[in-house]
C-alpha cells in the first residue's frame, strides 16, 4: 500500500456549544491539515495520484473555512465545530473530490495547536 501525505493549513474562529470551559467562548486557531491518501496501484508513470491534485482538493475544502467563523458555516451551524468534526468533514469532503477505484482518502489529521491533534479514518467500504 502506498500512502501519500500533504500538509496545508487555514485559520478560523469557532466556539464550542455546550462546552463547560473557556472553549465555549469565541476563539481562533491556525489549523494544520494532514491529508493521507492511499493506493495499491501506480499509473504508467509510477504515481498513485499527483501530490498537486491532493493539495488542490484539500486546499479547496480548506478555503471554505479559511478566515471564517465556523459556527456560521454548514455543517457547523448545526454540528459542533470540534477538531473531531472538522477532521471528519475534511475526510468526507476531500474524499468526494479524489476517491476513485484506485485511490482513496485514508486518514485526516487536524492540528488545533502544535501540541494537540485529532485523526479521523474509516475502514474500507
């Protein structure tokens, strides 16, 4: 199995609904997104998927959230904008853009700070 990884980032603000602490108040993060994509096959050039394509699609999803108040943007207007939910959001949204018979999103790691992250993945369907 080949696993490719790109890293990008975005900045946004959020407040956690029903959280019993400081994070219930408006605050922001400079989020780091690690996108891991897997494939068992390579094309004729020896590439599973071009890194540029992974970056392009991950950045397209990040752009929706960049410099926004997440609580105002679907699905986070209803879904609590936790790091866990943001990781799943990236997994599903980027997956819709790049998954095919040979390539699929394997895992997303969202860094809220340089010392706190969450990863999200699913088993093969």
